[in-house]
C-alpha cells in the first residue's frame, strides 16, 4: 500500500498507574474523590510510525534526575509527546477515544500545556464495525484470531502495585511495564493493518490525504487509483457507484450519487 505508506500515521499506547485510596468495603463500592489520596498518572507512553521498525518510549526513567517517584511525570510525558502527535496525519490507538486520547487531553489541560487536536482512529471501534470476532475485541484477543504473532510478558496487579507503592523492585518493574507498552504498539500496528481494508466505519480518506485528484476515483483505504467498478451501493434513497481496489482489496464507494434514468 504505497500511498498509505507516504502518510505520517502514528500508533501509540499509554500505561497508567492506579488510583491509591482508602475504603472499607470490597464489593459494589462507590469511591468518592475525597477517598483518593493519590490520583492515577501516566507511567509511560510508547509510539511508532507506521512501517518504521523503531518504537519510541517516553517514561520517567528517560529524564535526567529521575526522583524515583513514578506518580510525578504525566506532565513530562504529555509535553514530550505533543510535538510528535502534531506531526501525524492521523493517529491510531486501541480504545484510544475513551482512554489514551482522553487521558492525554486531561493531563495536557491539568499541566497547563497548549491545546492540540489530532485525527483519531480507534482500532476497538474498527473491530466492532468490521465483524463479531470470536474472542472479543481486546487487542491481544484480536491479535490471536487474526494470526498476529506477539510475545508479551504478562502483567499482573502485583506489578502495578510494586511500582505504585515504590517497593525495592520498582525500577525493574517499570522497565518491564515500558517493554509491555512497546510490545502493545507493535501488536497494534499489525492489527490495524489487518482490519483497515475490511472496516466499514467512517475512517480517514487516504486518497484525499495523499493528494488524490477529485476528478479521479480512488481507494479511500490505501489511496490507490487502481480501482475498477464493482456494482452499486444503495444508501437511503440514493445509489452510488461501488468500486474494488486492485491493490488492497477494499471496496470504496463513490462520493456522488449516480444520476439514474427515469
């Protein structure tokens, strides 16, 4: 997909530390803000550009003079990442709309950083719009059923607590968490590429983003103009030309309704 390869497509993921609070019960509890004495913070952020082999990590351990307080660096992580996300034609995250992007926005505001806006693609929403996958829509489960190889060290609640409570093994566990985040981004890229041609959701139009001519139909998924007519598509009361892309196999729909003879 040479056309989509020319875009700056950013794949990213964050890992966060848990809230620390005080409460009495264990089941069906409503924890108020007053019971939280340590709010959740970003621990690390990993990102890569589509088809690049390098995964970048932003985490407290990359800052000089790290004080060994993992809860103090959300602002630092956001500040380092904002110039990166501004370079992207669009960004990709799994459950990003409800979690990663929302968290980044919150910490940007809380730390007095400048506003930003990014074109977003959420692979969780892509999966739901594509089909009913047998093991659900978690990233690891999608990778398994789509045949995407992955080798991630499992993370348990104990790993998060070792970091959150600043236990003696905190630094090795932080390094493990950062590697886990790196691996998530690699898996994310493979899942994204598997879903991209098949998803019927409204997604960024690659033909438009790569400067495709308006008078020549092109594939909205990969940007190629190597497409052929493939029947029609009816939406409400209008009929549109349907195409098939000879490069990625997607079936884009024409932008203008056909004028039918009466």
